[in-house]
DNA sequence: CCGGGGACGT
DNA sequence: ACGTCCC
């Protein structure tokens, strides 16, 4: 989007001095600044991890021969990233293929449009980090924040028994050996933890990356990239002003995007210092209170936002872009293709999506590559169940009409259109209720055991499994950057409390409670006919009332015939009043036994329960959707149906036949309208969070 | 020759 | 539903 417009700024001449790797220190001195013996220390210890040339690294693992050649990962016409061999030749991230080939004719390209492998590796990293400490927040596929404050506190005691101690890795802007780790003992311990975790990521997953150690997320992220590949850097409080002041522009501040930078520039602000010195009151005028304060804080290197465990993804999407798509048939095929892969992913996830969204991007000369349009609708529960159950083909076939209906809400297919992108997305993901215990569940992200919902009450306190926490290393090698230091990872092989399967694949994500029985949702996009005002006066002949004649005429003759065949017509005609309303059963919120100790630490916002109480679906009673006695369910738009390929239509028909009719509500035809937009936003999350960015939320 | 994802705020 | 941010 806007993201890359100013992306291509030259690397400023960073004056990043550092003392490398092992700064000796004596422990005689007093402990760190805010070391109040009692609970939450004023200063947190935050780690930020960022994998090296992530997609390229994954491809190099898959094919080691690529390690020695300049490698670019291609998505359409873009080299989205490249390995460091290629970077030595001047290649950069997000470079066009033509520019890249120009700079480096021998560049080897691997297509990276399918993110599957990157996504899987990404979650393995997050999972590994979580196994050491639950406070892990993802950012994109290759970054994780971690709050290790408590882990540090626990190590502190053990450290005091040790004689010497030092930082691991670089210390920002600090080249003298005088660095007193004793003044920043907790950050120093954080640097050891970071080194150990990087080592674990390398030995277990084969991935290298950078880490930043600082007192908040903003600073940890900013400092992590100081020395680039496969190194780590700690930012001491005394250097906060340095690192902020030397950012080349406000755009470098995470949270200041293209639009915000433009607005700031309109105020005459370009550098971080500009913003630091700008009167808050003037800033408030432009951005409003909280965002203004947030911006100023960011410029000062202040960031109180907590590390919020990310949990399982809130949406899954699949998209493709292209130069031109202009026929309904192509659109349908593309959506079919996208849906097939998305439904498979959704099934592996194990949860049940309740909302479907279709997004398009249209070509236009003026708008060049701009805005997207989208429409969404509820997913009828019987389809959601098929997705979760793994009846993927059935699910896809039944989702297709939904998607096409949404498509027609955006695109008048009787007029020429030109699309350049289609995206399909599942959201409002509901966890199916675990058996009886009603406890936490582990939904497997990975393939291995699809139906994985396990109960796990362990893990509660602290760092658990790995005794990375065990004791600090007492030797210090100055291996500058090589993650190969003999860190005290010896203990890593201690018995894992989890089953091996869980350790490998299990994912302990966020919890929630019950949403009890759900109503039969009726997609507004699925309501047939009876659209007020949209009746056809140009009727040609015996077309069912809800078929658009214009569309009908465009259909192939064979499809027209089929539509007019008695069986179909009967179905279509009987659909209009088939919209039985099923009562919305009251949602009985049942509290989670929650013996799972929330491994959340001090910065948990007051009033926020450790785990949100939502998104868990009661196992559904076998209720069958509002289908009338006709074989043609009421939620299928005839126009859409007519556009489906014959085989899809046949599949749908056979689907419908197998469904046993449900008890018809005698008092059916009701104002469905009030219900169809139901789709309440289970507005769960941030109770307030109106901040500029959730990215650096206030605490 | 501007990907393919995500999260959150309005 | 769309905008902005992140990677
Ligand atoms: N606009 C972007 C930014 C990133 N990515 C993908 C490709 C990257 O491989 C991955 C991680 O992004 P980074 O910015 O961390 O870049 P790399 O990890 O590739 O390189 P570096 O070693 O500089 O971190 O996310 C993307 O698809 N589109
Ligand atoms: Mn990154
Ligand atoms: Mn990276």
C-alpha cells in the first residue's frame, strides 16, 4: 500500500558503536535502578526478535544449495526479500524484479506467493518462544516481542551468587569496556535470555535472527536492527535519546505510517526531534488527545504498551492479484481456487468461521492501485461445521454461492469490469467446545493431528519446560555476533512436561468461554428475492420473480434451459418464503473453570480477565438450517446459482437432497430483516484502546 | 513491474 | 465497510 513509498530511503550512516559481546562487570555493586524487592519493577525487560531475510531463509532451508547464491523471493513483479548474498550486490527488500535483475543478473528467484511454509515456520518460532515464557506477541510473520521481566527477576537471585557477569552481544553506542552491567543488571540478564532464545531458535528450527533488548517494545524493536544479520543489541536507558534522535525521519518510528507522517510534515515536523520539541497542545489540535500524547511519547522513546499475547489468528485469508480479470466465469474460478485453499487451512486450524468476506480491487487509471471494496456475510452454521469437520469440497461448493452473491453486490456484471485482486477471508473464528471439561484447549496450527483439542492446565507459572532460566552462564566468549557461543543451553534437553506431540504441534492460545447455542444466521447476502424495489418489470416470461432478466439473458443457453426446467422453477418459486426464523436462543454465558492459571504478569490491565470470554461455540445441536421442504434452500440466490458451473450446481443439489428437512415453523414468514444483519460484533478485546495504534498500546 | 498476508480503529 | 498500521 503506502508502505513502500518512502521505504527506499538510503541507510543513514548509523553511528552505532558498540562494545561487543562480553562486557565484564563485577557484581559487588548495587542492583539495578528500580529493583524494588516487591513485585512489579518499574522497568520491564522487553525482547524483540526479527528473523533474518525471513522468506529467503525458509527457502534456503528447504533447498540448501540456495545459500550460496544470490536469492530473491518473488511475488508477482516484486522481490519481496532476498538473502544476504544478494544484499551484498545492492539488492534491497521490496525491489521490482526488473531493478533486481539489473543489479544482479545472476539473481536466483524463488516464487514466494504461497505463504504456507513461511507461515508454518513463523508459528514454530512463536511456539518455541512461548514454551519459555507465555508473554509473546507476534508482529507479522517474522517478529516476536517478549516480556521477560519476570524471568529476569527470577534469575536475579541466582545471579547474585555468581561472581562475574556481562552483557551478551552488542551494547548500543557503547564501545568502552567500562560498561557497567551491574548498573543494568536486568537488561544484561535480558541479553543472556535473548542469546539463549536465539540459540534455541537456531538449533531447533535452523533459523537465524536478530534481537533487541530494551525497556519497552518500541525501543526493543528499534534497537534490534542495529547490527544486522544474526546479532543482538541491548539499549541502555542512557542511550535512549541517542537512538531516537538519530533516526533519519519520523517514518522510522514504528506507529508513524505514511499518512501520519504526511500530517506531521504538514505541521512542519520531519525529524524525531521536531516532534519531541513540538508543543503537545498543537499536536492535540491535529490528532486529538490520546493519539497526540502517543505520538509524542513515541518520539521520546516512551512506550507503555504491554506485550499482549497474540493468540490464535483472528482471521485467515487468501488472495491473488492479477493484471486483469473481467469475466464472471474467471471470477468464479478464482474464488473457487482461493476458497479451496482457505477452507483447507481453516480446517487445519480447527476452529469454525462465522463470517465470510470477499474483497476486490478494481483497476482504474486515476486510482491507479488503490482502494479495495469488500462485502461480508455470516456463514450459515451448517457450512461452518463442514469446514471445521473437513468436508472441504462440500464446504467450498456451498460457500461459492455466498461468495458470488457478495461479488454481485459490488460488481454489476452486466457492465464491463476490470479487477486486479480478489481476497477471501474467514473471520469471527469460533472454538468448538472441548469435550466435557470445558477447559483450555490447544488448537493445532499444524497438520499433524487435526482434531487437536487438548486440555492443559499446566504451564501456569512462569517459564515452564525449559530451564533456560536455570542459571546464567559464567563464561564469556566474544564471538561477535555468532550465535554459536556456548551458551548454557545444556539444560534445554530437560524433560518437557508436555507430550511430545503437544510440544511439537500443540498451540496454547487464548482461552474463552461459551457462547452457547447460536441462532441460524441468515446472511443478508443470502436472502433471496423479496428485495424491496428490485422487482423486474422487464420480465420476459415465466422467470421466477427473483431472477434478474438481464443476467438471465447473458447466461449460456443450456443454463437458461436448466433454470426454466420445472424442477428448478419449482424450487425457485418456493424459496421466497422459506426463510424461517429460528429463535435466537439466549446466549448463556457459562464461566470457564479456568484452572489454567493465567500466566500473565503484572501489567495485566485491571478488569481484563486473562482470557476473553467469547468465541467458543457450544457443540451444535443438529439443527438443520431453515431449508424449506423444497430441495432448493432458501438461502441461495437464483442468479448466483445460475452462474455456477454445472458440476457445482449438481453438487449443491445432491447436498440439499441429503439434508433431512427440519420441522417447519408454522409461523414462518416474518420480518427477517431485523435478524439478518444480526452479526453482532463480539466486541471483545480492548476495553478501551482507542489509541493511535494497538501496536503500541497503552498499558 | 505495487505481494500476501495480518491487527486494530472509526 | 473502510482506513491505517505492521511485516
Ligand atoms: N512489505 C512487506 C514486508 C515484509 N514482507 C515479508 C517478507 C519478509 O521476508 C518478511 C519479514 O519482513 P522483514 O521486514 O523483517 O524483512 P526480512 O526478514 O526479509 O529481512 P531482514 O533480514 O532485513 O529482517 O515479511 C512482505 O511480504 N511485505
Ligand atoms: Mn521483520
Ligand atoms: Mn526480518
